[in-house]
């Protein structure tokens, strides 16, 4: 029956019906994979939130479930109000890490790279809960000239990224206003200038760092001066995990030996970031480990 009808359909109509069927099939497959991605994203999100809401996280600081709920609301709200290059879930993850630092460990949190202060506002809310200061170090006039003229390899994303001097500029006044409006300005201290000068004499105990500075040279300049201030076991998060040219820094044995007289610490999340969204994230971390026996659990792998 269908075949006999098909005989009477003019050729051009048949052709467009065929094209339409093809397009519909592609749309069906795309929709299916979009739905799967969404479901997977939701599972990951719930997993990260579940960890954050674990009653043991923040217990030492007396952080309640209600406080955590209010914080998550702010983590979601602030990026809609202040331009930021990060995802709200990154902060849920980092807050989990910060709330888990022992109260006995004295020291502050440092953020290198604040742009308009969106990330700073969120970090300041986290710092307030644990009674630590947030040190915000930035030029407040954007990034300096990039030495990497060939472009940055984002291999996992098939992207070649370029930066220009002055990008991500935010004035101190703008940053302070945004933190004042959405965060806790009282816990913030500011270090103004390019890191090669501004952090040279930096001396303050630190327990956590968030570096979002885009360039390899900026990473070198900031790490060189803050490293000795970080306590043993500290987490150093960065927002440049997909940038292979920047990530290489954490594995550059020559640089680490010459500048900090230690082995390169490596980087967790190199090339594709921590599993915070299904395809990639720009968040990754390293740790300052002086006494591995004290920080890590000992594990003897099977032998044969
Ligand atoms: C991508 S933005 C930070 C984004 C911010 N964390 C957010 O999520 O909204 C990079 C920041 O790093 C700062 N920066 C980069 N290199 C620097 C350097 N060598 N000295 C001082 N500031 C620097 C820039 O001024 C800019 O504010």
C-alpha cells in the first residue's frame, strides 16, 4: 500500500521528504545526547552537593545545614550579578575543601586573579564562615603581556587560546563594590600590583590558594612568592586546567628545582579538569606536600 502511494509522489517532494527525515533523525540523536548530558550533569552536581552537605564537613566550625543552603544560594546568584569566568559548582567543591581544613591550622586564604570580584565575593563568604581572611592579589588593571605568542593549547577542547594585555581588567573600586554588595568585605585584604613586584615580600601564613591568572608567567610569579607561606598539605586550586601550556608549569622540574628547591608537585586535572561537569572543567589542583608520611595514607600495592 505504502509503496503504491509512493509511486504517485513527485520526485522533488520525495527528495524533500527524505531530507526532512534525515534532519529529524539528527535532531532526535542530538536531543537524546543533550538529555543524557543533562542527566549526567545533574548526577555530578548532586554528588558534589552531597559531599558539601555531609554533616562532618564544617563541623569543627559549627557550620549548619541552613548556612550551607544559604551559601549555595549565593554561589548560584553571584555569577548572575557579577561577570565571572567560573562555575558556581567550583565554589561548592572548594568550600568543601576549605571547611575541611582543621581549625588548628592557622592561616588565611589567598586569591590571585579576581577580575570584577565575583569569585572574591564568593570566597569571602566561605572565609567568613571559617574565620579566615581572604587576601585578594591583583593588578586591578588586567593581565600583563603574554609571552606565549604561539597561542595556548586547549587540546581537550581543540581550541587555540589567545590573550591580550589588559584583558580581564577590573578596578579596585569595582571589585570592592561587588564584594560589598554580595560578599563580606570585612574579611578581605587587598594586594595591588603585578605579582613580580606586589608579592615579592608577601609574608603571611596561608592554608589555601585559588589562582586564576591565565598566563604561565603570572602563575610563576605568584607561586614563586606565595609557596613558602603555604602550610604543609595546603591545596592550591587553579582555574586553568585545560590550558596545556599553563599546566606544564606544575611539572617543570627545572623551574621548581631552580626557584623553590623541590620536586615539581604535578597537577590533578591536567588537560580536562576535575569531573565537575560532564565534558570538562577548568578547575584543578595541586598540593604542597612536605611530609608525605603525615599527609597521605600509606598503601602498599600488590606485588605479583
Ligand atoms: C580570568 S581573570 C580572574 C577571574 C576571576 N577569578 C573570576 O572568576 O571572576 C584573571 C585575573 O588575573 C589578574 N592577573 C593576571 N596576571 C597577573 C599578574 N601578573 N599580576 C597581577 N594580576 C594578574 C588579572 O588582572 C585578572 O583580574
